[in-house]
């Protein structure tokens, strides 16, 4: 997602709550709001928070070793006056499907193990399997066969 969407998402989330949030809470809230399909990294959230603070739209205070972000009155006015699109609209109705990330991580770990300890023929076979898997996934998106 573009950085502007992160900015808008942070403002919206802070505007919806009466309590301050820290960066990881904001990342988690964006992930929850989108069913895990959009999870901005710290490298996207923290510079955005700094920019919003520089603009006077949020205040950042330290509490228990964490930096808490609160929307200012100016931030509330900016949010009310802005006609920004809802960055969450790209994820209608949330997402209740299967989270493929754990499976992808397991495949990655298995491929690394083959690369480290497998024979040349095992590595070649693994490369074919991965290439075939990539093709099958793209075929699935192109309305190819349901069962492969």
C-alpha cells in the first residue's frame, strides 16, 4: 500500500479511539481491519507517525518505555475536513479465508533445507517443484483448473 494510505489509516484509527496507541498497536489494528491482508512494517508506521507529529496532527508521549500516539485537535479537524479515501475500502468485509503465510514459511524452510543439505539431484528436483508450484498458482488466478 502507498505511504499515503498508511498515513490515512493511522489518522482514522486514532480518530476512532479515545486512548493513545503505540506503533505496534497501529500495525496490528490495520492487520485486523484488513483480515491480515495488509500489515504495514515498522519502516512504514514509524516514519508516518514522525511526519504526523511534525505536522501537529498527533502528539507522541513516552509511557512505560513505549511511545504513545494521540490524535490532536488539529488532527481531528484535519481528519474531519479531508476527503481522503478510506484505505480499508480495498479490503471489503474483512477476510475470513485461509492465511497462506504459515504454509509459505514452511515451504521456504523446506527449500532452504534442501539447498543446504540436499544433493545436486534433490536441489534440481526442488527447483522443478517450486517452478511448477509458481505456475500452478498463477493458473489458479487466471481461472485455470480448480484442482491441480
